[in-house]
């Protein structure tokens, strides 16, 4: 009998280390013979909102769509990894409510460290007035209340974080 599919939502402030951890974790899954479809917000935005405004309405719609895509995939036997900030708790909670075998990973990182990292330059754009809704600065980021896993990316290496997620996954399913 096949194991049930799962969804893992990796959330945290922009530049907290979500994508770095996800890349290491996906590699670890592949080494274990487990395939997962990554739903990465920057890639999906190119299709769903090619000229994103990051307005409240657009964000609400965007996260509703990707949660639905994840739910469809899991329901059809595909493991899913969401790599998306999802700054409102509601976005992640809606996905949790719709998806069986849901795991939330909170990549906790001080805002000052995220600003220092800033690989995409979004905090710089915000400070220059070129971006108006960056979570952590102008927009609230609602931390998860009860995530299954917390990774402190300013203290833990991506490899250790990926191992923590993998061990939790193996114990859970």
C-alpha cells in the first residue's frame, strides 16, 4: 500500500532562508527516493500574476490559488513543498484545513539578519520606496502559532534544518 502524500509549507520572512533550506531538503528527499513537487512563490507569480502589484487582494487570491493547487496535487498522490512567505497566518491555515498530512515549517530569523542577507534586494527596494508591502517592514508577517517544526536559520545550518524536517516527516508518515 502506498504511503499517503504530504504537503510541507516552508514559511518565514523574505530572506529568512526558506529557499536555501528547501533546496537542501529536496535533495535529501531525492536521496531517500521520495519525489515532491515544489510550489515556489516567485516562480508561480510569473504565471499567476506576471506583473505583481502585491496588493492585499492580489495576495489573497495568489495564496488561495497555490493552496488549491497543492491540495489538488496531494489529493492525487503528489507530495508538495510550498516555498512561500505567506505572510498571513490565514493563508497557511486555509491550506492546512484543505490538505491532509500538512506540515508547517517556520524558518525563524531576525528581521535584521534578513535585511542583511537580502539576496533579491527587496528590503533595499522597500527602503527606497520602490516596494510598499514587504512583509516584516511595511506589511505584518504573522508567525505560525503551532508549526510542526521551527528552524532558526541564523543559528542552524541549512543541512541541519533539512535533516530536522526529514526526520519529522519520517516519524509522521
